[in-house]
């Protein structure tokens, strides 16, 4: 079964291919089909993921899977949230993981409350009008470290310190990170949902 991933993020594609491997699905990036990214005008992960999944399904004619994920920092009232990918642009930096991390550490320099959560919301639709989308949410709590550490992963992984492991996500071996990350947890639930309802 072919499913289009409603993202052009190569990090997400690589992770989700590995996580969904038990289902034997062929995950195709929307960019490989000439599909541009959908607008994400909403304020919640689930609304944006659903919009992206419907967009990719509509333009590909295939079932689609979308992930809307982000960093929710307690001291910032849950922000940057859905605007995580564009966080640095709010402060005059070009969009990108390195700049996002730099800006976050600058903004949190004197902040004693370093609690944060990484959240991933996966939404899958069989077709653009699917009235029963599959929705899976994964959440991991931790702390924002004072400096980046590790080279595995992407996004805020180098500064997302996970107390149970005593390391940042970027310091964990890929298999361990994938099994315990926000996206990993959402993917485990999505695999169960797809097995029960689609396959």
C-alpha cells in the first residue's frame, strides 16, 4: 500500500519510514509527486495535520499521512507550538534548525523554568474527504538544556534533555530515540490504528 507523506522534511520522512516499516507500507514524500506544502493556518497540531493530510490526498489520489509537531515550552505558555519550524524567523533569523536552537537558547538564557514538551500529532486519511481520519498523538516531557549536545536527529533534538535517559534526544542511538520520541510514540499508536482499521 502506498501512502503519501504530507511533508518535504527529510528528517520526518526517514523517521516515519522506519517507524511504519512493520506495516510494509511504501511512504512517498509529497515533493516526489510534485505536491507543494499545504497552508497551516490553524493554532493546533491536529487541525494543521488534518489540513496537510487532506491536501496531499486530494492532489495525489492516495491515502495520506501528515505530522504536525512542535516544541511546547512551559515558560512561554506552550509556544512556539505549531510555529516551531518558523521560530527563528520571529526574531529576524532565517528559517532553520540551527537558528531555531540558537534563538531558543537566547530567549531562555535567564529562564529558571526549563520544562518543555515535544508533541507530535499524526493524522492519516484514506482519501481527501475521509470522515474518519486516524489521529495519534505522542508527547515527551523534558527540559531545555543550556547548550546543544549530540548529533542524531533534527530540530530541537540537541537541546531537548530527557531526564529518564540523562541525555538529549540527539545523544540517543537512533533506535532508542525513535522508540521513545514524541513522533515514535505517535507512530506506535498510528501503527495500531492502521492495523485495526485499514489493513
